[in-house]
């Protein structure tokens, strides 16, 4: 597609439920990133996929968070047993490998609200 | 990756130049300086990047000091639509990009 697509755009869930967020990167972009942004705060790195390499999971805040990527396409971020502190906008970005051009292209994010 | 330091917030009058500073004193030779901005409720948007030479595009200019320890993003004629959070990032070969808190620029009429 022309841009990075994220779904759903908004998600309201009850505390303790699991949620799955989806990211469709730009075709040909082998690198894919997930960030979390709490209200009024900056972007917090979560995880990074690059081709077939092992993902960099160093930013995942707890074992309730996990992410997968199918080849060089769709990625899903799963949050198990959601807590109110998980409420945030979850942003996905993609880029070409070793891209020294325009860097990352971000999606519009998924706004997660845990009630 | 080198860390960056930016002012928390800045104001600018509409039509005037906005100069946003960034310190990156621990930058290494192969790290580029990138600038992004985030307008309310949207994902971050690429603005410009550079290695050591000054750069200009249709959105902004990037001035990097000779020692590369700091840089300035210049919006030559700020408009109300330029109100956003501006992020300065240094990025190396690992293709990873870590965002700080950025500078909240408010353009006032």
C-alpha cells in the first residue's frame, strides 16, 4: 500500500482481556518498529524487526507484551491481561533496510483504552 | 546510539523563523541527525536529516555544527500548522531510532 496501515484505529477493552494490534508496513520495507506513546509523552520503543534476523525485543515492558511478524509483511502486537497502564497510542513504522533516505514512515496508530 | 537534548518547549510568532536546537555531544562519526515532527493525534512525520553538511528541503533547513555536537532545525516562516512536537534523533548503522521527549513548538498568531 501507499502507507503504513494500522488496525484498529481505536480499541477499548476491559482490564484483564487480551488485545491484538495489527500493522501492515509499506511493501518492500523490511524493517518494522513498534512504539508506545502515553498521553502527553514521547515515543517509547518497544520492538524492532529486520528481515529474517531475530527481533530486538529490548523495549517490551513486560512478558505480557509480544509481537510477531510474518516474513516481511504484517506484524501483530499482542498484549495479554491488559492493565490500565497499557492505555496509550501504539504506533508502527517501517523502513527500507539501511535506509538513509526519509527514514521511517509511521502509521496513524491504534489508540488503546483499558477500562 | 547517541542521546540528544532538546528544550522542552518553545514559542514562535507566526511568519517568523523558528530555530529549534538540539545537542548531541556524544554523536559518533557514522551517525546521522534526523528530525521528525508530530502534530497532535498523528504519527511522527519525517522532516530532514544530515550527516555533517547543512541540508535544506521544502520543509526546513538543518544546520549542523562543524564538530557535529549540536544542530539546529530552522523553519523559515512558521505557520500555525507548524505547531507540533519536534524530535531530534541520531541514528547509526543499526537502523534503530530512539525518540526522546522532543520540543513542543507553539506558533502564535
